[in-house]
């Protein structure tokens, strides 16, 4: 029972910061993106590719953050609206929007973002803990912050983001209270 409790207890933010400082920023670059006008970054090692937004197919019974499915060179990929995952209204798809295809330990997922602004290589010393003003759910996926060209960017933990998205989906479907997107509605089809 003690081993089970250790696995389910969340790690302190300092552990996430230490992990990111040791792995991500000393050995990798960050892809910087805009979501609802705010800057976010993700380790480039977790990104497979960045693509323009193709036609998405509505997925009946999906949680509200799933915008749909796309065919990526013969593979079916779910696309999550990052705005919804970060507690904002769904993105209105425009010409600058992109899908960042990420690979986490749990799954591969497309992240719908407003824009990808570039790749940055900040020094490890510029990494700080995430803001304490974030709610608990957001602090679990925004594990650090870094100053990039005069802007503060939240550093996303892709493994935790995908894990939370999968857990939320299972809970929504099991409770019968999951919201589904309607064709031609919020999912942009």
C-alpha cells in the first residue's frame, strides 16, 4: 500500500524544475508557440513535427478538448485544442494556426495552437518555477517558466499533459458526463 501511495502523490514543483534543468535545457531546444496570445514552450525532443491544420473529422463522444481526428500520412491522430486544455475558450481556426505533433510516453497527440513562433535555446539558468498563481491543475502541466526575447513562456510537460488528457477522457466517458463536440460546432468542421 505504501508503494501505491508513493506513485500517486504528486512530485513537488522543484522536482519538475530539476528534471527540466538537467535534461531539457542543457541538451535540447524549445519550440515556442502561442496559445490564446500567451507564450508556451515545449522540449523539441518531444515534437515529431509541426503541420498546417488539415480538415479534421469530428469524433462522437469525445471530451471537449478533442477537436477531431486527422489522417497524418496514413496514421489517425487525435488533435487536442490547447486553449481548452489551458482553461480558455476553443481556438477559432485561422491561417496561422498549427498542429504540433508530440510524442509522449503514453501516446502521440496533435496539439492545436495559434502559432509556432520558432525554436529557442535559452540558458539553463533562465529556467524558473512556474507561477504560484496558476491553479493546481495547470501547475501540473506548466512546470516551469523561461524568459524568451522579453516574454515569459510557460514550459509544458508533454508527458503530464497527455497523461492528464487521457485521464480526463476516461473519467468523462465513465461518468457519463463527458461533453461531446457537435459537427459544425466548436470543433471547427
